[in-house]
C-alpha cells in the first residue's frame, strides 16, 4: 500500500492535480506519522483522480488529514465525501479526526462543517491564520448519513449539480483571494483547472440526461484544450491548422474533454523531459465522412517497440510510461483509447523528435429526427391552412380574431426556426434582417440573399424560415391595410400571450398603444424604435412572460433615460400613460406591474425596481403620489449604463 500510495503522490504533480484544497500548515502532534492504512488513492481505469494523505498516532486514536487532493476531472464525483466517509468508518467511533484549513478557503471550511467537523481554535503560522477543525469519527458518520440521498429525480439531480457548481465558484473565489506576487503562476494554473472542473460538473448533468450528443471538436480544442496548454509552467508554442467549417461529431463531451486533456498533458510531460522549447500542433480537417484530429508534439517520443500492438490490440505503451528515465504509469492513455476507440487512433513517433496522434471521428450524420419531424409537420400544417387570407373586411370579429391569433402562432413558430441558426450565427443579426423585410421596405429577394449567407446544419430549416416569413409578411400586411388598430389592438397584443414558455419584450408608443414585440433572445428594445417613428425617450420598453391572464406574472415597464427629478416624474407619467393603453388592450386591472432600472440615470433617484403594484393602482395614482414609486440609488451607480435595451 505504501509503495502504491507514494507512487500516486509523486505522479499527482504530473497529472496537474490541484493541491490547494487543504494546505495544512504543519504537524501539530509530533507523535504521529504517515498512516498508509488510512491514506487513500482514487483510481478510475488507471487514471488518478485524487488522494487522501493521513497522519495518525500508533493507536489510530488521533488522525490528521494532512492533504486531500482532487483532480479537476474528479469534481462532482463525491471523491472528498467518499474519502472522509471511508476514513470515519475505518476507525473507532470515538477516534478524533482533525485538520487545518486556511481561513480564506471558505468553500473548504463549509464542506467540512457539513460533514460534522467544527472549528475548535485559530492558529497563526507564517503570518497566515488557520482554523483547526475536528470531530469524532462517529459524529462524521452521522453527519454523512443525514446528507445521503440514494435516488435522485431529475429535479433533485439538478439541485445537486447546482450545489456542485456553486462549490466550484466558491473554490475559484478562494483561489483568487490567494493571489500574490510569489504564487501568481501557481494559482492561475489552479484557477484554469478549476474552470475545467466547473465545465465538467455541468456536462456531467447533461451527460446523465443524454449520454451521446453533438460535440464540436473545434470548440473543445479552443475553449478547453488550448487554455490548458497555455497554463503550462514552461514555454510551449501552439500551432493551429483548423479548417473554418468542421462538422460536429457524436460523443460524450466530458469524456472527449478529459481524453484530450490527458493527451496534451502527456505531450507536455514529454516536452518537459526533452528540455527543449515546446511545440504542440493541432490540425483539424474533414476527410470523407470523418473529422480528423491530429495532435503532434516535439517531446521525447515513444520507442518503436512500444508502438506495436499487444494481445489486447492496444499499443504496448498504453497503461505504461512513454517517457524515458522518469517514473509514471502512462495514466490516462487507457482512457484516451477507451473514449475514441482503438480503431480510430493511429500513433506515430520517433524517439527524441516527435509523437503524432491521429484520431478519426465520424461526422454527425444523424439528423435530430424528432425535432425535424416536429418542425416539418407544423410547417406543412401552417402552409396548408394559410394558402389564402381567408377573411375580408366584412368578416365578423370572431373570424378576424382567429386570423390574428393564427398569425401570432406562425410568428412564434418562426422563432423556433430562427433559433436553429444560433449554433453558427448571431440570431440578432438575422432578426434585424427580418425586421427590415417586414417593416423596413427590404424585398423578399434581399431577405433571402442575406439568409442564404447564414450557416445551418439542415438546409430544409432555411427553406422553412423563408416560407414562414413570406406568409407572415403577407398576412401582416393585410392586417395593417384593412383593419383599424384601435379596434383590434386587444387581440394584437393578447395573442402574444400564446408564448407561454418565452420571455417577450415590447417597445410601445404610449400615446396610441402601437407596439412591436419579440422573444428577448432576438432583439433589444431599441431595435424597434426606428419602426415606431418617434424618439427613444417618447417611447416605453416592456417585458412579459406567458399568458396575460396570469395576474401574478407582472408586466415590466421602464424608460431609457432620466436627466433630473422633473424628468423622472415625467417618465413616471409616461409609464402611467402606457398602463392606460394596456388596460384598453384588455389587461386586467389586477395584473401586476414592476419596473426596469433606468438605462441612463444622471441623478440620485430612480424608479423603484423592487416595488410592484397593480395596473389599476398605477393608473389611478395621482401625480403627487408618484414619488412613492422612486428610491435613492447609490452614487457610484449613477451615470452607469446597465443595458442597451
């Protein structure tokens, strides 16, 4: 056990395992020594994810947790809890377990408090203050038993992931508080690794919901792998040869991320041993139905004999060291081959010159059949049922109201189509093009030409969006040319209440109630100002969610600027005028109202964003009472821009 443990400790540095979790200051009790029986190593398929280093008295009545270390790839697995539980269950119930934690490591203190340990004293060591935390093994067992939950629903699992994500953020905060001139490089490396842990925590939850999904290898390299290389403690040049458009592949993001980090970690180790200035080159290109990823380093290389395949059809170096004259067990190489598959990997190397990995991944040629089927059937239904306008000026109100609500259904459906472009494009730019087509005089041919420049995985979605926008524009034009806005403004607004799963924004002219609205993901309030024909400060910006009949879900309203107290009261009167228009459009007087923070504020007061009231109360409020809807704001917040909406 001691040889295996000591080997793991030596290799922990090479594996870039964070060692800032419990930096014990010293051994308080000189009668204790390293206790290999109770020290632990967490190994998964040959990959070291953490270890626990324990000192103890000969009778195991006092146990000092000297180090507890977890790899970023082990975050969210409960390794720390498992270590502590095993330790508490392996000694007598009244055995005393203690440790020291730096007072700024709040997340670590909270973790151990949740396991039953309490702060007993504060000590100062090398000008740093440490908390001594302690509990009996029995107390720790009871605390862990109370927090155990064997079966998680999806909601409970999400809560657990939320907790783990918050814990990672606290660790990042703790690390940032450690920064000094002396430890800057070390701590920034740890911060970079902890961001990897946070991403993996979130992807762990996603993977439990969906084991295999689309993975962009290009994004993974740029967002996860390159920052890892840049954080290396020695110079390493990165060369990129990435084609501009690379198809996604099917796989498990977390496993792919871990495998590539393991791969470049081995490359960094090989470069470090070589003593030369490092070069790691990434090449990404498509070949037939595959995406080829080639990673080459200029490290010490792998001997030819070790490149040969063994009885398990894996190269002989897999699971063994690839570095000459150094300790190591090639940790991570099994995980690499397990993740991508041995048939997809080809390794070439020349000792003291290079090692080149070529990984072939199949393109994601599987369409999301369920999504396309759903979108396609809805598109066909809308197109078939709206081949003609179907109403005239002489039609009754019920028929015209149905026509308006159907138009809004098509508009909401177009949002689903538009959102499919978000993977490769800025959908707000596309929505600007849609606005110009619908209200700005741009022709359909111009709209189509702009949309054809946008990338989309499924070409049929582009066709559907163009078809829907043409039909929407036709019906919308008929309404504007043939119906009185005042007569149908209630239907025109309330029909947006069908967007029960969306947050909608709108920009309104409070003088006449005319407005434009959309899903908040696609536009800002300012985008609608040019189409209302008035200045920004004569208009209102607003927001609502779901059915207007839900009285507890407030309508949010606000303005863009306030220049002085008189202007603040004028803007409140403007909001009140907008509330009058909402009441005319059929919203109940009991519907709640809340307020936006003013975007540009030059004074020490603003609309009270924490205040809510009913539309009726706002509408009937006297001018002299409007001041109760304002509040003092912090001086340092004045003249700051909060949003461009």
